[in-house]
C-alpha cells in the first residue's frame, strides 16, 4: 500500500494538519532519500531523477517542507506578499499549493543586516510558498550533496559543525612534521556571484524550477531588480547550492599534489583543505608552494564558477605566527599547537554582554541574569573543546567589573559592602555569586537561586570529530549518527570517535 495514500482519510482526502502522522512522513521521506544516496553512489542518474520527482510530488515531502518553514526562526517574517502561515488551516492548504505545474516564484524582499566589520550584508527573503518549495526540493537534493560533497567541508551540513572543522585543523597541523604554512582563503561575495549557468548545468535538481528561483529578482525600496548571478542569502536551498558549487576543490588538490618523487625518495606536499561554507584554509609545505602552485589552482577553480578570492582577506601565514579561523586562533608555541578563542571573537562577545548590561540599567537583577545567561553559555559552549580555560577566567573577571559598575550606578549613595550583600551571595562553596532569589523553593524549603552562568564553570571537553565520509542519509551510517547523538546528549565527548558504520 502506498504510504501517502495510507495517510489520507477514508474519504480519499488528505488529513487535516492536526491529523498528519509526522513520524510516518519522516520515515517515508527518509527511505526515498536513502534510495537517492544509493543510486547516486552507483552513478544511476536516471534513477536519481525519478526518485527526486517521486519525493517532490509526495504528500510526505510537501508536508515536511511546510512544517519546516512554519516552525523555524523565520516563520513570522513575510516575503513581498506579506503572507505568513500561522493557522493549521493555512498550513494544510499550503501543502496542496506546492505544485510544479504553473509554479512561478515571486521576487525576494531585500533587506540589509549589519556584519561584524560594520558593512551591511544583503539578505533576500522569499515568500512562504517559495520557501516551502525550496525546502521541498532541498529534501531531494541534500542526499546527493552529502554523497558527492568534499570530506572536509563542514558548513551547512547535517551532523557537522565548526568544532569538526577545528578538529580537522588540529589533525593536519599539530605534529612537528606537519605543514608549517597556511593559505587563509575567503571568497568575495560568494552567494552574490555564483554563476547561474554553472549551477544550471551542474546541480542535479529540477533545472526549470532552479532557473525560476535564480532569475526571480528582488524588490528593494519598491523597485524590482533582476538577478543575473548569485543565489540569495536567506533562501533555504542556497547553502546547499553554494556547497555543491564549491565541492570538488578538495579532490582537485589531492590529484594535483599527490605523492611526488625526489630522487629515490617519495614525499607528500602536505596540501590539505578544510572548508566551512565560503571560508577555508589550505595547508602547505612552503609559502612558495601555496603562493605559486596552490593559489592559481584555487583561483581557476573559482573563476569557472563565477567567483574570486577576496584580496584583502586572503593571505598566507606561518603556523608559528598563528591565524584565526571560525572565531578561534591556531598557533604553534615552541612546536606545540594550541587552539584558543581569538581576540576578535572574545572582544565581540564582551562588547555584546556590555551592551546588554547597559541596555538594562533599570532592569531587575533577575531580568538581567536571564538575558545574559544564554549569551554566556552559548559562547562558552562554542569554545569548550579548545584551550579556553584562561580566556574563560579573564572573561568572567571583565564581566564581574561590568556588573559591579551596573550595581554601583543603581545605588550611588550606598556603601560597597551593602551593594555586595544585595547582589552577590555565597552559595555552597562559591562566594561572590551574582544571583537572585526569585521565589522558587525546593521541597525542603531551600532557596533555588537564579545564578549568573560563569564561563569558567564550563568544562573543557575534546570534541570527537565526525568521520569525513559519514553520510546522514545513508542507511549504513544511521547507527553511527544515532550513537553520536546519544553521546552528545549525555555529555560523553571522548567516546564516539571510533564508532563505525553498520
């Protein structure tokens, strides 16, 4: 019995939004994705195309696509039509509207968000229907992207993170005989300049639908502008398209810099690529190899795709001097590689918490703690797998100074001892805890303090790096990802690195 048919009501109509069997939908889509992976591995592209069409026309795929765009962070952000899908009835109706025949995407709504360097990043916001269509086709494209993707590409991929990228950096840079030079690469306006023609010829998806998305244009200040290149930042499928466009560089470098012969001795040039989205590093044995051999190869690879390296952000650095990558600094000290939070990243974090404190000059202590804790905990967790203990302690001290000024400003005529007793408390073995009694009590009547999270309280744990060939859509790797999720959930960090696929 066809699964999509079995999900329909006895009248033959699709079930209402509240009646949809979501686990069954996920199982159906997962089976199709696993079949796409198998067909891709075998090079049966006709079969791949047929399975993609089956998935994008299925009720399960459409339902999951609508569910995704109505439950993510942008669910209340409308496109140019001003529509959002809030009511169950609107979501149910949206499932039936996701049809290929007659589909015409609307232009994107262009907005600008600030970047860390003070510049503005353009963001294109599709309509809800266009987002759902992109989410639907992503379900059919991501299994291919994961099967064909570079082993050491970590951005915007299921089950991968910046911590995996940093662990790979450690693997290729930590030993004394590893490459001593690094090419820090940054692609200028990657999402803005991707070649439409290259994507339409190389991306294995519904070409007609892809062409419509790429050529939809955008609206800014009530004016319609055409799009001749690029894929919008803000589109659900855009990260996958960008990843697939950049995939292949790792294999190109492996072929170009395989083992070479020097007389009777063979050696490797130690050229390794680690990429996270459009940021990447390439290791090399000498500055000359990176400058005169690796860089021209990378530039040609990007040129074919309508891209180029950013001159101001691309440079070649000695590992003895160190470099920043993904908010962390990698540098060798007397031959030993240490990875620490970068000064720039730490400064940006402290500026953020200072701003929160300044904006809450008249707020209650409870409200201030509730705003600060997620920010502090998130930053500390991001850096918990590297050499960050000293930085955590320094950050806590700077934060204490900011909070002391906040407290003294509120009570300019009170002595310091009074301010200390009001806002800081001794709890258990810890003194000077910025905490507040918010009225909660344990069953035995003890106070449940709402405490400020200290970065230094975050335990340093080594991150178990994901295997380069792991594929979350491949049934052979399902147990591997389940075990990793289990170990992460219960805080078991050292185990799991040796888990093998079933």
